[in-house]
C-alpha cells in the first residue's frame, strides 16, 4: 500500500485529522512559507500524537547543525531537505533524510541517481515546489531503481492521485496545497485524498 504524507500542517486539529484518516507521515514546514511553524508549535502538537505516525520537518538550506537541533527538540522521525543541500549535508543529518528534488527534464535525472544511495527517500517534485504544479511523470520511467525510495509530489489532488500512482508507481505520495480550500487545510479533502491514494493499487 502506498505511503501518504500530508504536508504543511499548522495545528493539532489538522495533524490529528490527517493521522486518523490514515496518513503515514505528516509534515511541518520550518522554512519560510505561509505554512511555516515554530519549534514551540510543533512541540505542542507532537506531544499529543500517536507514535505510529511519522513526523517530518521541512527545511530549505538550513545549516545542518540547526536542523539536527530542531529534530532533537521536537522528536522528528525524518527531515526533508528541500533546498540545494549537498550529499555531504545529507550524510550529516542525525535522523533519516527525505531529499526533495525538482524534476525539470531529463537533465535533472542524474541528481536523482546521485542522491539515491545516501538518503532514505527521494521526494520528486515539479519545477516550482509548493506551486501545486505537476510534472511529466513519464520522466520516472528512465529511473526505475528510484521507485523503492520515491515519494511523488507536485500538484497532486484527490482527482489525479490515482492516475499518478498508476503511472509513476511510487512508494509514496505527498500533498499540501492539493488538500486545501482557500489556503487552509480542508479536513474533508485530506480524508478523500488518503482514501483514494491507499486504494490506488
């Protein structure tokens, strides 16, 4: 069954709704964003969550010693590095790494193979992460080795996630804006997305 990550959560209500709907991973954005949260917020949220849901902190080019410090403080299970972090930086993380990469064409596939051996998951996103835009899923056909570590992101919604899973065959899917209404997490959309993604294969 496909793993589902709901990202950009900002409250306990959102986090527990995603968890109860069957999310495997929930993401908190520590980078500058309209969904940015503080260490204090996440600490309060994570204290009330069940152990089985995995907590992911999203960072963009944050010094790795700060990433590690935050990961310890709020008990993150994974860090998602969404900037230009090097392979060496990934190796210095104290917790498992999800490395986000933007796929903009065949030229960007080489970096997927470079990071593949050193990270736990690769989150493959479109050319403009956070924009809600999809990318050409056919690009993934040339990197079948990545599928066991691939989390598909970029423009996914309840309307297209089934097709995305059938075409890309990822181990997981990630959504943020695709489960929002007027810029806020929509608990009904979260539940619909998870149900469809979990039933896709």
